[in-house]
C-alpha cells in the first residue's frame, strides 16, 4: 500500500485470504481449546471486575481511549488524517507519507493480532475459520460509524459505535433464527447503504466548500 500506492481495501482483503489459507494449511484445520493454552492467559480472560466488567472488555476500553487520544491530539494522528484526505498535498507540506502509511498498517496488523489474543483469552477456543466472512461486516461497521472509504475522516468512537450497531443487528437476526444467507445479504445491504450515504455526504461537503470559495472570490 505504501510503496506501490495500491488501494488499501483491496490489499487488505487479498492479504486476508492469503494468510487465512496459510493458517488453514499450517493448523490442519484443527481447533485449539483451553487444554492447550497457558492457564495464566485463560485466568486473565475469565477475570471480572466489579462483578460485571470482563477484564478483556476493560482492555478494549483502554485501547479505545488511547487510540482516540492519539488520533485527535498528536501530530502523528493529525498526519494520518491528512494523508487519508489527500496524500499528494500531505507530501507537499512535509509529511512523510510513505513512512506514516507503512507504520499505520504495521500498527493496524498489531492491533488485529492483539484483538485475536483478547478473543482467545475471553472464549478459550480458536480455529482456522474464526470470523470467517466477517470482513465485509467490519467494513460496513466502520463506514456506518463515520469512517469514509476514501479516507481522511472518522473517529475511534464512531467506529466503535458502528461496530456495536452491526453486532446488535447480527445478534438480533441470530436470535430470530434468520438463515445465514440472509444475514450475509443484510450485511451487504448495510455496506451498500453506508457507502452510498458516505458518498452523498462527501459530495455535499465538496459542494459546500466550492460554494464558499466562490463567495470568497466574489
């Protein structure tokens, strides 16, 4: 993405399928359960604070707060927004686009791995098909939360709210006994609606900026 300037979404999905295939071959599609995991890791995952909050939930909240602060109040976070909005313009003002983009994707991969560890701690079971087919639901969640496909806008809190909304919808469909095919179809519909709304808002924003510039010149 950083070196060849390829579309990040396409590269992410392509890499996902490659890694998923490698994991499937290496693991021989064998499930790993609590008996094969360190007891200390499992004990952490089962801890509950105040009789209500799981330890992993608190870790997620802490990570969310740190990332929200980082993106909003640090130079690196603001640079990330600038690069997402307009890479050539960011380069012209002295932002190291290649370095920032590369580090952003390295950090994204690290956070994905950390999320996998949290999942393992919480549920004490994992297999090579975990979260299979959820990639588009994740894209829909962040777009619904206000993160644009084109980049340059969005917040951590918005992405979390979008994820909670999509998960609530999926949980409701599962409780109603809706077939997996229709759940996937609804995820796709949510993604289309979210992207359409994103484009409409982006177009309105562009028109508003254009009108403002015209008024300033007049």
